[in-house]
C-alpha cells in the first residue's frame, strides 16, 4: 500500500553572542602603564541586542483528527477502516500534529476502490536566536514542502498550480505513481496561514481491476478538505467565491464543451426529425 504522507521535520538553530570584558591597568608612577591603559580602553565592546520580533499570530494547533466534518470524511473515504483516524506521535501537539485515514471499498467483480488521506500541521513561533518571525519561518517550511511534493521519488506527470481562497499562500501538486502494480493518483495541497503550514495528501487507486479514479475529481476534493483544515486551525473560513484551481477550471470547461456539443447535436437531430416529419 502506497503511503503518501510527508513526515514533518524542522531544525532549530541556536546562536550565542559572546560579550567581551576588557580591563585596563594604570599606575600613576609609570608612563608605560598609563599608555597601556589608554590603548586598552578603545578595545572594549558591547554585544548588540537582538531586534524585537513580532509575536507569532497563532499559539496552538487543532486536534488533527477532528478538523474534518463527518460529511467530508464520508465523501473522501467511502469505507474507512477507522472514522476517528490515526494520530501521529508528537512531542509537542502545538508545534506539529498529523492524522491519517484510509478506506478500501469493495465493488465485487469490479475490484475495489482505495483512498488515503492525511493532514499535517506545523506551527512556528518567532525565534530571536535565528532572528526570524513565526511567519518567516513558516514561509521557508512552506516552500520546502512544495519542493518535496514536486520531487516525490518515482512520480510521473507532475503538475502544480495555485489554490485560491485560502491562507496567505497555497499550492497544489498532483502526480501519478505506481506501487505493487497499481496506479495511484496523488494530490498534495500545501497552505500557509501566517505562522502555520497545513499539508494535505489525498490519493486513490482502483485495485484488483477497479477503475483508476480521475485526478481532477480527487484534486477538487483535496482542495476543499485543505480549506476545511485551514479553517479549523485559524478560525477563518475560506473565501466563498474563491476561484477554482487550473485543473478544476479545465475540467469544468471540458465538461461544458461536452455538454454544448451534445446539446447542439440533440438540437440538430431534433430539427432534422421535424423536417423529415413535415416532408412526410
């Protein structure tokens, strides 16, 4: 079974600023001692204080296994092994948190449908030791997450684009990947909201002869779920009129064209039929 979950990692660097104390000696009866004292004085220096940093906006993370509604989980995971999900281990649940689910629905002679969903949260505080705000540190982690998704080993047909209507920055990455002879369609959505980064992975496959799911449909579902996770972390709902992703737009346009062609063909057939009846 292919697991697409990207396990989070962060490295905190600490820097110490030494303070030099220089003492001079003087002897009123010795000119050399006075000269030595004068030359030592300018060497004294004081460490510059670190600039003040704005406090990080969000101070805690939600329980990752409760960020999705029952309706969302039911839609994404038709037959989950465990509705409550599997929570990842963490030393600090307000710094990082993850939860994952998987579903396998049998379709009899038509095989089965497999789905995997995981969501990860990473929160950063402002850190004087590295002179970076929580938002800046989250920006760096967000960029790394996007690069990691694009560089997934053995992935093919990698595509990416922007997600509108949520967070300060959001990117989707899709790719195909094979595992044990099965074709998986993976969608990763990464969102940064101030000092929090949300990474959602959602993939599916048709097993034992089941139909391979459509990537564009899976991506639409992944984007909606990611927005729900961000709302749980920030308390801010996604923009109600947010534009669809490029993939979603392309899919809708294709469906519209198909419908237009069908309607045009139906109208032409109906007109031809009427003309034939009139002639008769």
